[in-house]
C-alpha cells in the first residue's frame, strides 16, 4: 500500500485530490492541514487529520497542495523532515523551475499539472454536469503534464500513475521537462491566453458602456469568439472572410507589441516564476 501524505489537504486543491484518491484502496492517505478551517472541512468529509511529523514519517509520496507563494518557505521546512527515498510531487512548476525548492539528492522530486478540460472536448461529454466542469473537478476528462525534476526514473512511473488518479478522469499524460512546463504555465496559459481573454472582456464592457444592449453584445461576442477559435485553430473546413482576415492582421499592430513573444524567453519566464512564488 502506498503511503501518500497530502500537505494542505484542507485547501481547495487538497480537497480536490483527496476526493479522488480516497476511492483507491491501494493508497493510504495522510491528510495534513494546519489551519483550523481546513481541518474542519476535512473532518466534515468523514476523514481524519494527521500531524505533520507523523504524516511525513514513512511516507512514500508527499503531495504539496499549497499556494505557490507559500511553497518556498513550506518546502524549506518540510523537505529536511522527509525520509531518504521519499518522493515529493508539486502541482505547479513555478517554485521548482525558479530554483526555490530545497534540493536533497536522496529524495525524488516530480512536478505535474492538469491541462483542465479542453474547450471542444467538453461538447463531447455525455453528462450535462460534465459539460460545465470547466476546471476539471472530477466529471469532465482532461490530460496532465508530468516532469521529473530530479530523482528516480523508476519511481516516476508510480508517481505519474498517482497524478493521473488525483485528477481523473484522464485522457493522457504527457512527459515533459519542468522548464517546458513553465512555457505552458505561466507563459502560454496565464500570461498570453488569459491576457488576451481579459482584453476581450474589457472590450465587451466598453461596447456595452457605449450603449449597445448587454444581451445583444454578449450574444454577438460569444458566438464570434467560438467561431473565431474554430477558424484560427482550423477546427473545421471553412475560411475566414476577407474583411475578417484584414481586421485580424490590423489587430497585430493595434493590440500587440512587435516583440510580444518575448514572454517565452527564459529570463522573462523566470521573472514571472519568482513573482508567483513570493518574490525575491
């Protein structure tokens, strides 16, 4: 039986992974939570809370389900307490890639992150509730990315299986590097994609403020948002009109700097990672 310690088990992410792992009898869960509210939430599910020292002793895998800004400090306290051979699993690459996690060569360090259910895949979900599971709360299918930061290749397979079970149902697990994962998050997803979506929302609000009825503006924007994604990502056999193509080309100079893609440069990614994990 795998001894799995979940650090921060009473938080949003901790409760999410506990919900699925508790259905796997091959895992013995050790739920660690220091906040009173978090402990209360765990006990409301019928599970027990364990003290940190007891939870870490003899653990096979320690899952860090804690906020990014707190990770460097918490890891500095926890990692010296772990037995040699323990595997640690981080649910985000930021602190590891930024070199803000204490390294012990006698433990194994892995990183994973869920992709969240893809936009068009949600349409294929047979359950109406799953079609609204945008985050990936256990209903809709999604993939994960997984990386070995350092440590055993052999143990990585077991930890990757654990990661798949934590965020089930899973369609695929992609084995990449930690630094490649930071290109996906924060650079591609949070900096670029969320940035563009935030500007779209601001544009919608400005159109409504100019006098266009909100319902008309929202219906028009959502419909064109969907078809724009389908066209640009070539999801179906149709061509954008010449006028729409011209507007798209103009948007590059009106909305973006010429060197916007420098968000993917390592120095810029690293600066973002340091900010995410609490600054210098």
